[in-house]
């Protein structure tokens, strides 16, 4: 089943979703939100926090690549819907 999820995720660039499909600390992620200024940033998840009133979760990750608006070592915080598993994006 895991290989099927990975295969489909590669095709669809599957994004994370709070309470359903979530990353874990240590996972590699990529920002796949084309409307975000940090689109294309990649990193390692350092923390996952709940938003107030059950509105979902945010992921804190340390960037592992460089781009116009991000650098290696920078810490970014994004909602899960902006992120995909790194393995599904390469």
C-alpha cells in the first residue's frame, strides 16, 4: 500500500492534510504552493504545532536548499496544505 501511495503522490504531488495525512518530525518536505514566495523550498521538519480552535496544524522546517527568497538554514513555518513529501516531488 505504501508504494501505491508514493506512486500516486509522485503523479499528483500529493500535499499533506491536517488530521489525515501528516508529516512527522524528521521528514523531508517541499513547498509545492505555487502562490507562496517560498515555493520550491525544501527542508526537514523540526516541529508540528496545532492552530487554535482545531483549524489545522503548521509545520516548522529548516530549509536545505537555496532560492530567491530562502536560504539553507532558514526556518520556515507553513500550513500543511502548502507542503508535500519531498520524495513525491523529485
